[in-house]
C-alpha cells in the first residue's frame, strides 16, 4: 500500500544484509526522465502499469541478490504477482488504511491519493489489494505501529528462520556504517 514503508524498510533491510536496494518507481522515473505522477497524468494508469511490469521483469532477471521495493499497485497485474512470487521472496508490510492515512496526510506526491477523501481511497485500495498482496507474499509483517528498526528485525528474523539468510552474514553487517 502507499505509505506502507516499502522504501524506508527496504533500504534498511538491504543495508543490514549487505545487498543493493532498488525501488521500482525510481527505476521507472530514471527510464522516463520524469516522475510517476507526471507519467500518470500524461499517459494514464494502464500505460504506467505496462511500464511497471517491464521494469519488474528486468529487475528480477538481473544477477545477484538485492532488495526491491515495488510500487503499491504492482500486484494489480497477475503477471507481476506471479513473477514476484516465483522470482523473489516477497514480504508484505501490512498496515490499516487509518495507519496509512496518518503517515500520508501531508503527502502530495502519490497520484492515486490526490482525491477529495484520501482515507476513503485508502480503504478502497486496501479492500482491493490486501488479498492480492497476501497471495503474492511469502511473509506478512504487520507494520501498523512498529518502528522501522523493529520491522527490519522482523524481516531479518523471517528470512533467517526460512533459511534464506545466513545469520552470520547479517551479524557481520549489523552496526556497519551506511554506504
């Protein structure tokens, strides 16, 4: 969901495990030479979703480990859900619409929330997307109140318990200076 903490938590998680962080929206903006909001306004959501699918496929095909934050609407396309579920370990940072509204109340950069009643829009998006996020995700982390540090630790614990992360590798990077 918009404001769920994907980029903030993703950057910290990547730093903790010593891999690059990539935000698919930033990759799209670099490719189009403008903002997602501008692209939405000029070309519409369908064209944006087409481009988003291309970028996700490209990011998943790159060699090496990385943490990827996708846009909140990436799960709307079945192809994206399939690619992500098969090609990555997906963590869903789940928040209620009310918690998201508290975080986003002053944000004017998210195209889908530039409406008369953003909370109603968040409720609608949550109702539509939550089942899709759950279907795509390997792990669901409740992110309503925990700090970024707590969420990163929950993510690390899930990955370690699943055998997807070497705890000694994490221990060696914890406390390392940000790069």
